[in-house]
């Protein structure tokens, strides 16, 4: 399989993720879409690492995973806190920060 | 021209500063002790001026014994900056000597009179404090040994004049009149300041002797500028055209103030300034001509307006304007006429102070009524006031052998002696002025003291107490005799200041001028007696335009209003508008623009996370697209 297919898959996953972030209201689903975008990026990194024959991309992918893990911890905590105070997990209900 | 030198003072004359210190101490004590000195304060005020008068007499006799008749004292260094060195110096010479005697002598009599006149006033002590302050400032003015000292006195008398005109400050007209006098004087004082700057620039000194000795090297234009600037200052202080409007309004002050400051002494400071600066004016024919023109114009101006006024003090005020016009005319003619101006000034000091105090006595008797249309027949009830007022009246119109005859006639003759058509114009104006003076003074006199009584029954006229009539009698005697007694000796006494001058005759001989003057004076007086013997209407009759014009001060007020007040108001309104709309508009508009923009920008922050995500994505897409474009190229 040529690397283009991986890249096309990565772009498709990223697009699905981005659209999901923008159209879905449930914060858990938005969160999952963000994970999808991150992993689409990982896939692209690993693909490039493969084509160039170096391991830089793979190392970068590990970093992304680590950051994603940390992000999940904090993000879920925030979602829990918001849910407790507002009885809602919809991102549109958390709209106090505005002019 | 001879070198001007002033010999240092010796002996008693080195105590010149004491003349100033006495009334100044009086003023300080009265102002500092406040109400505690209410009971004896007025007597302290009288005593300091009386003491100064005695001292002035002693110094005057000491001065006459000296060869060069000058006594200069340097008290201390006032300002010393680089080349410029201004000493606080005093100069007693024949000119300042006669002024000192006039100020302290007439001042003393008026102080005594004021003890009686102000007896009912709660603030009599304050009045005497200001009065002493005035005497001190006036003495600094005439005794100053350089222009700077004169200027200090000049401003000091302006301050005292302001305080005393507005003495009854609860009365709005008095407060306004005080401000008017102060402001008008301040405008004219700019001339004095500029003249001093010119002296510092051109001569490098303000000292009388150095300025006069260095004046010969000034260029023509510089001498003319110096003369005109000094003239502007003099016109302001002396109520001459175009600054005449403040002087009649100054009559809002108590009558002793009008007598001392606005008749006998302060308003003659302009004459003093020009006479003192005679070496500067002698250098420039044009400057002298301007002085003559101002004098001739003002003497007619004052006399014409004086004919149309019905307020006893205002008639006298316009008469003062007119008489000082004569003095300006005289000092403008130069040469021997300088002394004539000073002689008229001294004679005027006596008779005008007497007339003002007489008018104060009349007002005292008539419940402060000042309208001469409501007097009449007072000669029976106020014999002393009547007699002394009559003395002032014959003195001012210049009947032989009274004061005015010896002081005014020579000025008229000297005006005719000027060469060319100017002589005819100046002499004609002076002659016409004499006729008008006779007319309005006779009108005033007849309406006040003769004819049917026109006052209401609730007024009980009475003669004033002796403390008021005493000074009146002395001033009345001075009015009758001073001119005749002073004319020759004072002229000789002033020779060291003005120099020796040949008397020369121009268009008319002295005898012709005298006959002409006496004729017009008798004519004017007779006409006034004829017209006003039977009293006058109590409301002004509709009159032809010259009378209406004269009643409106010949448009002096209208000119001020049109030329200064209205443009001033417009300028003030415009600057308010510029400030409110322009300056404030820029600031407010700027803040409104910033606020509006930020409010509009703030609307982008919707609070919807998904719309933020959309903007981030679009941004990323744009960046990537831009990169692609660049990379592909």
C-alpha cells in the first residue's frame, strides 16, 4: 500500500473530527472528535516517518499521545465540573464567557 | 542739553524715606490691628499724614538752601542682573518737592475732613488704612529716583484707588467702578512697562539721570516710541482720552477719595510723569504734538460732557478730566509751559479738592442725594459750604484775581504761542474750554446753591460739623490765593528741573489772551446764570443731538462697548464654543469611536465554543492554503 492511502485516511479522519467538533453539541462527543483529529495527525506523522525512513515522526506521535492523555484528564474534569454546576453537557450552554 | 546730575542727600534730607514710611506704617498698623483700633484708628491715620506734612515742610526748606536743589538717596539694591542695576533710590528735587507738599498738605486736610465725613461708617478704620496706603504709594511715585520706583508707586496708587473706589463694595455699582478703574489703568500701564523695557534696551538703565543723559543718543524713532509709551501710561492714570471713562465712574467711592485721589493727586500722576520725563519729550517734536493734541481734545471732551451731567460729583469728575487736559496741553507745549502745567496742577489740587469736599458736605446735608436738579437754595442753610464752594467756583473758572486766573490764563496764552496753525487750534480749544468750564461750573453752582428749593420736605439740610468745614475753609482760602501766590515763585523754583526759558509770544500777546479768556469766561458764566437762575426741570428735557451725545459721554462708553466689550464677549463665546465642540468634541469623539469599535468587536465573542472552533479552522485552512500557494509556486 502506498503512503498516499494512509495520508488520505488521515485527512478523512481529521475532516470528520473537525466537522464533528463544529456540529455536535454534546461535549463528550466533541471531545471524542478532538481525539479523532489528534490521532489523524498521529497517523500522518507515522506515515511520513515511514516514507522518509526516520523515526522523528514516530517520536512526535508519542509526544502527541502523551499530551492527549493529559488533555483527556483535564478536559474530562472540566466537563464534569460544568455538568455538575449546569446539569448539562452541551457546549452551547457553557456560553457565559462573552462580551 | 546740560548734564543731569543728582547730588547725594545729606543731613535731614537723607531721611526722605521717612516721608513714605510714616503713612505706610499707619496703613500697616491699622490693617494689622483690625477692629482693636476702631476707636483711635482714624486719628492715627490723620497723625501720620500730618507728621509727613511737617517733615515735608522741613525738607522743602532744607532743599531750598541747597545749591543744586537735589537730594538723592540710595536705600538698597532692588535688582541687580548682569549690566542692569536697579536701586531703591529716592530723589527729592524741586519737582518732587512741590508734589510732596501737595500730597501731604492737601492729603492732611482731606484726612481731617474724612474723620467727620466717615464718622457714621463702620469701616472708618479700614478707610483710613487704605487712605494712608494711598499717600505712601503716591509719595513713592513722586519721590522715586528711577522709573522702577515710580512704577512701584504707580501700581500702588492704582491698588489704593481700586480699594477706595470699591470701598462700599456691597454696592454693585461701586464694585464695578473699582474694577473698571483698575482694568483701564492696567491696560495703560502696559505702556509704562514697555517704556521701561525700551529704556533698559536702549540706555541700559532706569535711573532718571542716566536715562536723561543717554536720551540724546537715542534714534528719533526710539525717542518717539518712548514718548508715546509714557504718554499712554500717563493718559491711563490721568483719565485722558482715550482712557477717560473710568474717572467719572470712580465717583462711586466716598467723596474724600474723589477729592484726594481722583482730583488732587493720583490723577495728576500722568502730568508728573510727562513733566519728569521732560528731557525725553524735548527730544521729539512729534511726541510733544501728540501730548498737546490729547490735552486739547480731552479738555474739550471733559468740558462738553460736564455741561450735560446732573450728578454733582460727575460734573466735578468731568471737570477734572478737562482740567488735567489743560495740564497735558501745558506739558506738551514744552519749554516754559512745563512749569505752567505744574502750577495749574497745584492750584487745581486746592480748588478741586475744595469743590469735591464741598460737594461731600452738600451730600452729607441732603441724605446722599447727588442730583443737582434736586438741590437749590442751599446757600441759606449751609453758609460755610456755600462760601468755600464759591471760592472754588471763582478759582476754577479763572476770574481775576483768583487761582485759576494765574494758572490757566498763561496756559491759554502759551497754547496760542505755538507756531503755525497748531497754535490757533490748541489756543482755540483752550479758550473754548475756558468758556465751557465757566458755563458748567456756574450751572453747577447756581443749581446747587441758588434758585428755588427743589428738595422734598423729608430732607433737612444742615451745615456740616466743624471738622468738615475747617478743611473746607483752608482749601477755600487756598483756592482763592494759591494761584496768585504760587505763579512766579513756583516757576522760578522749578527752573533746575525744566531749564531756563524765554517767554515768547505767538498769535496773541499775553494781554490779548487774558482779555479774550476773561471775556469768554464772563460770557459763559452769565449764560449759565441766565439759563439756570430759575432752577431746572427734574426730568431731562428732550434735547437736540449734541446734548444727547454729551449726556451719553460723547459716545465714550459706546465706543468701549462696541470696540472692546462686544468683541470680547464674542471672542469669549467663540472660545467656549471651540472648547465645547472642538477640543471636547475631539476627545469625546475619540473615546466614542474607541468604545463603539470595541463594542462591535466584542460582539464576535459569542460565547459559543463551536463558532470559535469554526474561526480557528478557517484560519488554519487559510494559512495552509497560503502555504500551498507559495510552495506550489
